């Protein structure tokens, strides 16, 4: 990388899946948003001492990245900067870093150890959220760590967890997550219900349509044929309603079924008139 470059622009190398190594110049000062996001072959990073800022989502979703070397001089790691870097095992934050943004290292599920040298660093809520392998935090004695920064880190021992400062922000985040989980379970129940309706309607629809057609074809009974075809149409509407359930309310679905039934009656009336 040329020594004249002081900034790498937004999304400059985003999605370069075969990029596995970067040699930064010694005058680089800033990496902007998404600069190296989704570079899935990138394995190691060594930042120059000149670098001051790493932008949001800069290295997010780099699944193969397992080693990062931050140098003194870096002052800010922005939100989502290394989110979903699932192969990271250890990170060491230099004393010069003043701020780590929201979810900067969230969901780094392979991360086991964090070393923080700065005594006055600002840690945003959920900056290390869901790092489920994290068990060791080494820090300056004067630095107080808050629970809200480590939501979802389930591998802490009792001592480490007890040292985290409990806050209202952490309680609110946990409550919101519980609500999201509850909504997810409710959606799953609805999906199962609609899948059953869809399956039963599909099983019944085709035979009814065939039966209706043959009843009409052999003139056994116009009424039975009409009922069979109308039933098939209504079942077809139920199938469509199941497929597009996210956009159709129960009341709208009932209205569509009634319209479908009326259309079915009109079709049957036309067929009867033609037969006559």
C-alpha cells in the first residue's frame, strides 16, 4: 500500500473474498465504514502505529480472521467493526484506545480472552455481546466493567460475572431480548399452524376439483358438482392465504374466501347454463 495513502474509503475492499493478507503503510490514519467487510479469506491483521480510527463494520463478517495486532496510537474502534469475526481467539486493546463502539466485537463466538490496557476507555453497550467462549478479561484495576457490555457472554465463571457492574441498561437489554425470543416462539407456532392448514387444504383441494369436474362431465349432479368446485376454490384461497399470511389479516382472508366462493358459484352457473 502506497505511503501517500492516509485513508481507505468506505467499502473500498468490501467483499474481496480471496483477499488473505494486507500490508498497511506506516502513514495510514483512518479506515472508513465497510472498508474490508466480508473479506472471508482474511486471516491476520497488523495495524500501523499511525492508525487512529477503525470505522463501523470495517472488518465485520470476516470469518477466517483469527489474529489482530493493535498498536498504540489507535483511539477509536467504531460500532460493529469486528462483529461476527468468529475465529478470533484473543484481542489486546492498547492504552491509547478511548472508545469501543456498540457491538464492535459482538458475536465473536471463538473469542476467549480480552486484555484492556486503557484505564479510561469508554465501552458502549453490547460491545462484546454474545461472545459465548469469552472467559478471561484482563484489565487495568481502575477500570470498571459494566454488565451491559457483555450481554450474552455465557462462559464467565461466578467471580468474573460478580465483578461486572449491574446496570439498568443491562436489565433493559435483557428484557428486550426476552421479548424478541418470545415473539420468535410465537411466530414459530404460527408457522406450524399455517403449515398444517396449507397441507390439509392442498390435500383436499385437488381431489375436490377433480371430483367436481367429473360430476359435471357426467352430469350426475349439478349441485354436487358446484359444491365440489366451490369447495376446491375456497381451499385454494386458503392455500394462497397460508402462503401470504404475513400480508393478509384473518378478516381479509375471510373476505377473500367469500369472494372466492361467489366466483365459484358464478363459474358453476355458467357451466350449468352451457350444459342446458
